[in-house]
C-alpha cells in the first residue's frame, strides 16, 4: 500500500483480501466468515477481534466485543487511529504487504486497539473497567499499557511480547516498539513519565525510565537503558545509554 487510505477504502481492501483467501483455502475461509465477512464494517470486525483475543468464555468475548463497539460508536477517531495503525504495518514492515494477516494474527495490533478502548474508558472516568482491559491484555497478549498513557497513530508494536508502557507515558505518531520494551516512571508523579517523539524506534529489550524525552526519529538500541534525554535524530546504545550518530549541527553561512 502507498499512503494512508480512508477507513472505507481500508475495509474494502480487507474484504477483498478475505474473499480471495476464501477462494484459495476453504478451511481457512470458515474462520474468515466470522472474523471478517460477517461484519458490516471495519469497526465491527475490529471489535470482534478484541473480544475474541481478550475473552476466555463466550460470555466474556461477547461482553468485550460490545464494549469495543460502544467505544468506536462514541469516538470514531478510535477507528481512524486503528486504520492508520494497521496501514502503517503494511507500509513499514518489510515482511508484510497486505492488511488481513496483521488484523487477524498480530497480537500487538489487537493489544494497541484494546488499549485505545481502555484509554477511552479512562477518559470517561470508568477507571476500573479500563484497568480490567489492561490486565486482560497483559494476561492474554503479553502487552501491558496503562490506560492513562497517551499514544499517537501509525504506531507498530512489532512481535509484541513483554511490552510494558506505564502510567502517563507519552508516545508520538509513527513509533515502532519491539519486544520486551519497558517505558515507565521512577516515581508516582505524572510529569515524571517518559515522552517519546515522532518516528522513534525502540529496539528489543530497551528500557526508557523516568522524566526523559526521546526526540523525533531517534533510535534506541536493543537492550539500552535510557535515563537521560535523547536528542532528535540521535541513536542511544548501551547500559547506561550513550549517544551516537547524532545529526551534525547546522552551520550558518
């Protein structure tokens, strides 16, 4: 895919992929009917995915599906964000050029959309239910994102096992987060949480802790421990993290 399509165009593309998959494989096609083809739009299909991945019983799956539908109906910007998140996978992941596999199989994608529902609940003062969704996502998907965090769009949780994003953390648009990343505070003050800029890459096993800012398009190496600011465009590696590959400062004429 090139560029960001509308939600309607996205849904049309997903349905086309599903119909082609049914034609190729009848066994797989049976699952696609309940996951994709039986739904009228992207919001309903995504709500089904959230319910299916978080619920342990048929009753719980139905309950969480309905809760996601309620959130999407009340706040359509959640579906726009979900559309951008899904399309960013097809754009940026070299192993993925279609939309159906990440929607069905990438637990990081579902975990991020479950967080969007929990964040909607948190902002609506339904804190207990929001925290329940966080707990279920942690248990079922190995991704724990506090409902009070702030996360932009076109975000990609790659591999998505062992990711922890703590309370009040701020994450910008177009951020890629690999497995076993921790983003959290050193104490309980809201303004002491990390702030991650646009287009940042957080390598596997990295830790960003405390009142630090990671500038736009910075890169954090695998296993790095970041406790100080990382300027825009720089790479931080090691324990404790040190800066490398920073952009050369512009020199005036």
